[in-house]
């Protein structure tokens, strides 16, 4: 009996022509390595037979993809991906998207800036995305070498210099709560997609076209500071200890991105899981994300 149910379950989703999935990796990772997104792509294909999965490669090789995670400005990355996805006929009926770490806020930037140019983006899943930025960079994701030390030191002292914003990806979502005015003025990516300098109505309309926006926080995250940024929380201005949750922030209360509207309509979903940054059980992922939102 169980075998029959399993076969029927598989047939249902093969015949239903499952919604394609787009993956965007994080800092210090690439699209296709076997121990990371390469294996996760295969995992998704096994869970949803017949699904078309794209793991985004930013550049012409995995080496370029890796380097661009540090040195290709997010604005250029989003333009690149918008063009790439817009040309893919297999996405013409819409797709779901999963962002890993910084890939999550880049996918949100894609939705806001390019959503009206693409087929329907249905569900966006943010796994450990830094949606209010970071203030502190204790580790560099999958990397531990001299580049990480360079990134940390540069961000601590010069994040808002124009040349640093132009040349180092992580500077574009560095959020210094001790100098909010400078952050809002000089941030070339995050303050823009969070509508902190002016209200871009297209950003709000495109984000609200999502059917679901799923935010996953890692409860023992030692990589992202503060970890509450994964749920749009952040330090109160002027200090770096007290956290203001999304619901008490101006971003929410003034509905600068339509997140208040999305939450009230059930589109904004908050999930958490034990473990460090991007450490999650695949059974948990199936039960909490795939079954409710992708299958």
C-alpha cells in the first residue's frame, strides 16, 4: 500500500509539470560544487521528479562565479541574472527561487528591480539572507584564508568609501548602526533595495507579486551579525546591542517595502531552524519548505 501511495505521489508531480527552481549561492561558494549547491540541485531533482533547476553561475566559469561573489557589484549581478532568466524559455510559466546567504538579498533585489520583466516569481525562500545588512563579519562562509582577513579589515574601516562600495560586494550590504545617515547615503545596494533614501513604488509592487516570501533564520548562526537580520531585524540606531525586530522598525511600520501588507495577507513567512549558518536537515527542508510551497 505504501509503495502504491509513493508511486501515485511521484506521478502527480511529474504530470503536473512542476514549477522550475532558481538557486543563488552565497559568498565563498559557487553554483555547482559537489559538496554544496551541486548536490543540493540533485537533491531537489530527486524530491520533485521532472523539476527544472538552475543553479546560477555568475560568469563564464566556476572560478569567475566564485570571484564575482566578492568583486562583481550586486547591481551588475542582478542585471546579469535578469537578462539570463529572461532568455530561458523553460521559465516562461514562472518559477520559484531559493537564495543562500547573500544570494538571498540578491534574489530579493532581482524580484524588486526586475520582477515586472520576468515571468511570475512565485515563492522566494531566503536561507540566512542578510536583509538588513550585517555589522561584523567573523567568518567568510566556506572560506578561511587571507581574503577573509582583508574583507573584514576593509569593511571595519572603509565600507562606505565609494571605491570600496564599487569593488567589494560585502561593502554594499554593510550596515553601520552607529552611523545610519552615512549608511543610507553611501550604501550602493542595500539602502536602495530597502527604500531607505526614497520610495520606489516598483520595488513594493514587484515584491508583493510574490505568492510567498519565506525567511529562514539559523538560531545558532555564528557567521551573520546580527542573526536577526535574517528576519529583517537589526540593531537600534546609535548602538550595536539592542535589536529592533521587523515589526517595530520603520521599514515595517511605514510599510516601505510592503512587508506589513505581505505579513497581514499571509505572504510573509518566518521559519527558524537550529544550527549554524546554512546548516539545516534536509528532512526539515522537505517538511517546512518543499511540501508547503514548492510541491
